[in-house]
C-alpha cells in the first residue's frame, strides 16, 4: 500500500427496491460542506480486489447466514430483532481467557449478511493463540428491514443505537468494537454508531466509521444521475449498473482479477445482481423509518468532541472519489475528533464502496484498531 500526500426522471414510474419513486424525497441532502477545513489527510494508494480469493469472499453469506445460524429475540426496546453471532473456534492449544467482541451495524435497507465478507476475513485472519483472545462477531438486521420488526412510525439513529445496546444486553455483552458500514444512499450504519458512542461511551472499545457523515451534508452532484437511474431500473441488471456507477470509480472497475482476467466490472456486476435478487424487499414502514432516521441525523461539533474525549480508538475510512458521501465529510469528522487515538485511512481511488474495494487493507486497519484498544493508553 503506497502512501502519498437511462430514464426520464419526471415520468418514470418504476420502483426502488419495490417502492414508489416519490420516496426518493426522503434523501434530499441539506446543509453545507465546511469550507475552512484544516485537516489534510494522508492519502494511500492500494491495489484492492485483485485475486480470486477476494472474489470468493464476496459470496460468503451462504456460509455464515443459514437459517440455523440466525436467531430472533424480543428486546427491551419493544421489537424483535434477527441476528447472528460468529466466534473463532478454539485452536486446541490453550483456551484464551479474553474475548474480543465486534458489533457490525449495516446501512440503509441492508441485511446483516452484508457483513459476510468481513466476517469471513476476520475469522480467517484471527489467531486466538497470538491474540490471546477469541473473537466473537455480532451482526443484526436493523429496525425496519430483514428479519427484524418494522414498526410503522418515525425512527431515529439514537433509537436504532438503543436497539443495538438492548441486543447486547440480551447477549450479556458489556462492550464491543463497533463498525458502521456505508450503503448506496446515506451511510446509515456509521450514523447509528456515532449515536451509540454518545449514548454509552463506556461500552465502546473502539469505533470504525466507513464512508459516513455526521449528517446535513451536501452530496456530489454526480450522485443524482445514477441514483435516478437506479430508481427507474426495471431489472436487477439495470439496478446493478447504477449501483456500480454510484459506488466505484471507472478506473477501478476496469482492473482485472489476476487468475481469471475478468474485469472487476464483470465480477462486481455478478455479485451485486445476485444480492439484488436475494435480498428481502423492504416494507413501506421500514423504508420510511430508516430514511427519516438518516434524514434527521446530525452530530454537532460539541457532540463530536464528546466522542473524541471518550478516548477509545477511532478509525475513519473514506474514498477520495466518493460521490455519495464526499471525503470532505470524513475530514470534518477528523477535524472535530482530533486526538492521537483517532486515525484515518483515505484511499486515493476509493469510491463510496471503499470497504468492498479494499477489503484486506480495511480489515488490517480494523485489526490494528482492536489491538490499540487492548493496549494501555498513553
């Protein structure tokens, strides 16, 4: 890793994930980008997905989210959630006395199996003997989607953070390393864990924010065209093309897998099309609820400072070519969370899907963040 400083939008009547076009109004972005930024990020170059091993990891959901591995439970916030927990097996030499717990929070209208690739990589790379700890990973369907209840009422990111804490209470987890993922609209996962860190900082071992924002930002205008094409898509293939356009730079999509010579455009088209076909269709209540949660989310300068002052390790990941949540949003996060314990990873050719583009690099940075949380603070 190198370091260096088609549709008529007015008449279209098709649907986004089976919902009317009019619901796009939930995602009109407001606010202004901070024009007086003082933090200049170190930007890295990385190869990203280039091997068949990394391609195979994209299809890990079938391995980790069978019916037997998923569970439903009523929690104290009044809803029933569906979740899964995966734990590293003992190596048979010595059972570690410590258990590191990771909590993965999905984005807007995404199921828990979105995390399958990271789960697969973490479980493969984690060595209980070397780390002197086992690793347990919790993933869940957020309120409003998948196997979790979708009450027809307003949701907030704070409320969704409370759902996560309530599920942890049920499992007996006192604390965890939290990761929030981006999506192709608003990066809801990262928003939720910001609120969680403010609600219960004593339960946060570390915080990893991937392609997200504190809220009330201005999107890159290039985002709107592919988003409208996504809404007007009549087939999974057409929807997939718009997702790729929003999430990844063309330069990245034209690179090829070493073993097969397949372009990443072909590889990721096949992958995302399979997701579009297999993911559950959201109901109206869940779509509106999650959309309003994202629309109304905002963490002020003072509240970002509270997260900084809590002292736990923070990792901020962003792509410099992100047209959905511009890198300026991650720069703003770092400007207000400016402690030495807050580290960044900016990819020069990264889009909004930087976590998918650079799986090994992001996983390694996350493992380093876990290690920092386990080390004595300076």
